[in-house]
């Protein structure tokens, strides 16, 4: 998926990394609207260019899920490099998702 208008509209791109028919969380931040975090059943993804292909990083599975109704995603409105993902465990990144730390079990 890609957005060229800070998430107001979305288009499905070829070779998507997340199944768009699945439940997912999408988070942007006023700090940098081109940074998009997507948290879905297939993987966790970050884009630094509004979701345009070639600007996407895939994290793989960071946490354990219990279904998909108990997952959450949050990004700071003041610092796009600070994000939190949660399911059974909660992880956070303070460096733009380069690394993640477990903050609860």
C-alpha cells in the first residue's frame, strides 16, 4: 500500500508485503508524515517515503499474537523514531525501528 497524501488515501501496489484483506494497524506521525508503520498479521513494516516501493523495511515478527484483536501500534506525534508495538508482549524502538527492546512480557 502507498499513500502520497499523509495517509488520507491509499493505493494497492504490486507485490504488497501485507495482505490488504487482513486486519492491520497503520500509523503515521505529524513529525514526518512520510514515515508510515504498518502492523499486520504477515509482518511489521516501515516506509520512509509514504509507502512507495523501494522505501520499505520489513521487520518480521516482533511479538507473539493472541489472535489479532489484541494488537496495538503507536508512534510518537513528536518523534517519528519512537514507536511501540504490542500483542502478548510489548516492544519499543527509539531509533526509527533499527532495533527493538522488549518492555513487557
